[in-house]
């Protein structure tokens, strides 16, 4: 189990810039847009 975890960390470290950063930025952008839409839409829904 520990070997699997350390191997996973190595893979994450190697592919961080190639995969995780773009996906993290995309997810953050989507969450920000969704949060904006929710903030704009929730006052009429609440009222």
C-alpha cells in the first residue's frame, strides 16, 4: 500500500505540469463561472 502511494506521488509529480495544472485551471474556471451564475440567480430564486 505504501509503495503504491509513493508510486502514485511519483506519477503525480511527473505529470503535474502536463495534466493537473490545465485540468485544475479548467475546473477552477468552471467553478468560478458556476459560482457567479449561482450568485446572480439565487436572489430571485430566494425572493
